[in-house]
C-alpha cells in the first residue's frame, strides 16, 4: 500500500483514509476513531455527511488525514490499514473504505464524496448511493468506462480500495484533458473489468469538485443497476466464500487460487445475477443457488437448454429442487458438453 501511494502521489496531494463507522472496529484498535483522534487530533478527522445520515453524524463516514501536502504518512499506520483492510475482506460491511490521494483539503474532499452519493444514485431524483463503500466503488469501476469515471472521481487522484477478492485495487481520477482513469496492472482494477459486465457508450463532462452532475447527464444504466444490486451481490459473494469450505464431490470450477475469491469476483457475481434474470428467475434464493452452481461446476450452465427451461418453469424458490435432480455424472456430462460447445470452430 505504501509503495502504491508513493508511486501515484503528486506534490500537492494529501493522503487520506476513509473509514465507515457503521462497520465494526474495536475501540482499542489503532484505527478506531477514538484512537485516531487521540493520535492525530480532532482536526485531522472530517465527517462526510452522507445525505441519508445527515441527522446522525456519528454514523457517517470519516475522512482521516494521514499526511498533509509535503509530509509522508507513517509507514506503521499504513501497514495497519492494509492489515485491517485484508482482515475485513470476508465481512459484509467493511470498516476501511480506502486510502485517497487528493489536492483538496479535508472539508472540500468530504463535500465532494458526499455529493457523489447523489450523482451515483440508482434512483432519481431523491435516491443516494453510498458509493464510497468498497464493493460499490468496485462495481462502478466495473461498469463505467474509464473515460467517464475518471472525471467524476476527480479531484480524487487515486483511490486505493479493498476488493471483493481480498486484494487491493486502484481507481484513478483525472481531469477531462488528461489520460486514463482506471489503470490496469498488478493490484489495480483494469479497464477490462467493465467489458466483462457490459459496456456503455455514455459520456459525461467532469463537474467541478463537490458539485452534482447535471440532471440531463444521467449515470449509465448499467452502473445504476450495479448500485441497486449491491446488497444482493454482497449476499452472493458471502455465500460464495462459504461454499468454498463445503465438501463437494464434483466441483471442477471451484476457486482454488491464492486470493479469497477470483479476481473481479463482484463483476462475475453481477454478471450471473443478470443472466439468471434474463433466464426468467426472480427469487433471490434461486439466483443465488444457481450462481453457486455456476461457480463450482461451469459458468455457462444456463447455456444448457434443458436446464435453463427447467429453471424457468419452476416455481419461485424451486431452483434448488431442479438443480438437486442432477447428480455428479449428469453435471460432468453437462460441463463437458458446454466446454465442447464453447470451443472455436
């Protein structure tokens, strides 16, 4: 984390940590708000007044300035941030939302983050999205072109966030006249993640810091859908993680890599949710159990027509029964068929 921040930091950038008090953090932990206030002083902490919690400031996110312009953050503190971010990877709600680089002061940056809660909302005109939560920001980066997202992030130059697969990724902001907004490479969300979910041709003009988007320039529909589905995606990711601990006799596609889940796990979960709905499934239990089978057996199970038709005709909540009717031999045959059908001709 320290090396990535140092690499991306400009001379006029301050270093910030964004924390979510709605998640758990032991009071005695070095990164609790009480500990940070004691160590850095109250002036280093700035509340982000998210629109739906403005009446409860104690529940709102908090920006902590780790280092001002020209100063270096304490390495020990950054190590603790990274450790806690990784330890929280399996939790539904994460305390560490990320480390930010920005030339703004804490108050202006807090206003900017709060304003984007409206801009990135899934429901107009009064909706809001806590887009700063790691999963939601990861989904935005997965569903919006880099050329669009970069100016909306600015003047946040870099946002280093914990990911759904248990690593760290980097999302970058830039002024419209400059280059890429989401950089690819080790430890970073690549622009290709958006291609996996689907692409959008919408373009937006980057607004001034802390201002809302013009109503005539809507957020792309795909990005809105990721924000609506974020709770279901979080639920699916949690079930996916738990499923990796279950003994399964036939699970050829089960993740066995070094990370908690496969890279771009949230994007994959969203893709499976969309596919299930396109196949006629509406019950969240059905969507989840189908996705877990896709994760363990084959990602294109819905391409097998008999199964797709059986799922579509089942009553809501009946997917488990349909899937349970297939034994290991049948799954092996279906997976082989799908592999063969997917080969280039």
